[in-house]
């Protein structure tokens, strides 16, 4: 891992103190293959930021850099900085485990813990990180499931295995699991790609409602989805940031030709 | 059309080949089982499994085997499981690669050599006498590599997405391994451990060098002890028909012990969440 940031001295003008997260000259590699090139991106607080782009453009790698999950992949490394509330999460004194508690993640495929019940899946984060702090676990689980709009569907089956419910429900369970820890940012890596349209609509509604309490970053293949749920959109292509802007103007009036080609479906 | 018939024929031929091989492989196993049951079953009685040798029983051997299984499990299973955890979860380095190779060699190590080692180190060195502890040490040498290997294999079957889910919640690596990955691999762990116990329950060579055998019940940790494989071995060398018959009975008892251990552990470890 190269967390030392030798070459990157942060330009003061670049830093936006009011932004929730910010990446500064972020590069990422898998072995010798560079997946991200000099990404400078701002994630606004209490908003949904969508990251779009064709397969292999580095979308997932980018959000995995935002909670230090990238470094868990063998041979993966990165350089540059990622700021969370103005502090570099890659500084030497930062504990990645603490960062992951503040920046939660929902994965592409629903991945509830196979040996745990629905209740335990939601409570897992609190139990396993020892951050219960004497709070009422039942209450937190209920609130998290309600926020994930799953409570009414599972309230009588909390003892059932987390894997016994449908795929769409499992994904909302995973969102509830992330919410239970009260993170500041929730990263979603194509959360609907394994789901049917009805389940997708539910998750999209949920994403929009989440931004009141959290900052959301969502990776998606689906342009309509980005247009529906996000406030800001970033277009990545071949590991580079091509365009960033508020979602509306980006879809109505893209500045770059390649963005226009992508969002009109000419390639990708 | 002829192509289709040819393909169907080849398919059928391959199936028959597989089926014949299975039958050939199973015949010796079933015939051994038949021999043991038909010759051993008439021996079984309360007297036979509770009394000492002089009273026509194999009690000391049963007791000894249970003690050896217990001691070996207490020492060997935690060591083996944790070694397997290291290899699977933290084994992405060059040390682990060599440990893995050595472990594989140990798995197939000649058990008589293990016995001689325990004889030299424990019987001659530490204890100064034949001892159940020496037997447990020797059997642990056999058990640990098997448990470590099967633990590693079953942990590798747990999808990485499960680990990532826990790590992304800010759960520490050790806690993820202990509370998420190991429970998910429980089925494989139980099977691997049971196979290892079945293997050591039947080991004879290392016991000759370490616990020696005894016609009386357990006499302390610095005295020789009996075990079922030793009893079977001794009885099989006897010219007397009644002792040979007792050997068959002992063999059946050993099989029954391993079988009931298997069933008991499986019943106990069948969690309510396993479907």
C-alpha cells in the first residue's frame, strides 16, 4: 500500500471544507494496471451523488477507495488523498476500521450474513464492533428496518435466516444493516443490478429518502436510475473523470461529447 | 441422426463405466464391514464391553481409546483449527506457502515415524515411562495437519462477499473471522474434524510405541494404557479362537464408537439456522 502521498501536496484552493467527502488526485492500481487516474471529485453532504460509466471504467474502484475497501484486494494500491470532513482518511494515524464505521457500504449482490437471522443481520454491526453503548438493540433494529422500508414485511419473521427472504428484501436488509451503525456516508455499488424492476423501484425510493439523514454515493449502470435518484452525477471513462455536474444539466446539456454519446446510449 | 445415436451410446457407455468402478470400489469395503459385523456381533454383551481382559471383556481398551480421543481432541482440534484459520485468512505470504507444503507432507507422514518420535521425546524424555500422554501427543501430530487442512479448505469456500460485508461495517478482521467466517464454514469444519478423529481412533502403530497396551483399566498418566486398536492387534496374533473372536468384537466396537461419535456431533452441531 502506498498511503504516504509523496507527490501530492494539497492545493488549498482545491479543498472545499463544506463538502462531505473529496478525492484529490486519486490514483488506484491493481498490480500494474491503473484503474483510476487523477480523480478529483467532491461529494456534497446530504445529497445523492451518482457515478456512471461503462463497465471497467473504475466506478467500483473509486467508491471502494472512499471507505478504504480497495486496499483489501491483493496487489491493490492507491495514491492521492480522500478527505472526509476535511481530514485525509489515508493519513498514517487513521484507522481504516474507524473510517468504515463512518462510511458504510452496500454491495452489488445482496450479501446478508448466511448464519444469522434477520434481526442479527441488522444488529451485527453494533454487536461485532462493540458499539452498543447500552442502547436498546431492539429499538435500533426496528428503526433501521423501518428506514429501509423492510419492517412491515419482516416484523413477524425476525428470527428467520437473513437468506430466506427475496433478493430485493435481502438488499434492503443490507441497507438496514448499514444504517444501524448510523454512518455519515453510505456507498452503494450498483445496488439494484441483481434485482427486478419492482424491487429496484423500492430501493430507488429508499435512496432518495436516505439523503435527509445521510450522504449517499451510488454507482450505477442505469442512466435512468442516475437521473431519477441523484442530485449530482459524475461520468467516468477509462479511469478518468470526464464530467461532473448537477444531474439535471448533465443529462439535458452534457458538456463533453463522450458524455453525450454515453448517456444517449451510443456506446457503453 | 446417426450422430445422435452415437452420442447417446457414448453417454451410456461412460455412465456404465462410472457405475462399474463404484461397485468395484465398494465391494471390499462392504465385505470388510460384513466380516466385522458377522464375526463381532456375537461377542457383544454388557460383560464384554465393561469387564477387564481377565474377565473376558475389552473394557480397558474402550476406556483407553475414549481417553486418547478426548486428550487428542482437546489439544489437537484448537491447534488445528487455528492453524487452518491462519492459512486461509492470513496466509497470503511466503511463510504460509511453506507451512502449507510442510502441513501437506505431515498429513501423509508414516504414523510409525510419528510414534517413534513421541517415544523418543515423551516416553524416554519427558515422562520416563509409557504414558497415555505420549499417545495423545503422537495422535495429535496426526490429527493437527488434517484438521488444519480441512479448516483451510472449508474457510476458502466461504464467499469473499461475506467477509467484505463485515469489514465494510467496520468490524475488525479477527472478529470477522471469528463471528462471521467460521460460523459460515461450520459444516465443513465439523466434517473435517470428525474424519480426523475417525482416523486417529483407528491408528495402531504410534500407540505401540507410546501407550504400549495394558490388561487393566486406566492406571494413571505414567503407566501403560490399553486401546482398541492395540487390543485388536494383540488378539489377532493369538492362536486361540476365543481371543480371535474377542478381537473381532473389539473391531466392531471401534467402528460403533466412531459411528456414534459422528452421529452425536452432527446432531449437536445442527444449528437452528441450517436449512
